[in-house]
C-alpha cells in the first residue's frame, strides 16, 4: 500500500513538472517586457511634456521673484 502511494506521488510530481515546465521563465520575460514598455512610455512622456513643465516652473520662479517672496 505504501509503495503504491509513493509511486503515485512520484507520478504526480512527474506530470506536474511535465506540464509546468518553463512557465516561471515565461513570467519573468513578461514582467521584463512590461517594465521596458513602461520605461519607454515614461521617457516619451517626459520628452513631450518636459518643456511645458520647465516653462511652468520658470514662470512660477519669475512671479515669486517679482513679488519679493
């Protein structure tokens, strides 16, 4: 009886390993691709919006200098 349970457990481990082989690496690749995509989008956003943000801060500094603050 015990031998049958151990043999069955080994078969289940083999079946699990067979069907789940390589999924961990696939998850890491998907995560890396998402991180690269988000990084590229942030760079593009900063290149497009960066000058307007700089103008806003320049105007704010000019207003504060003129008011004596």
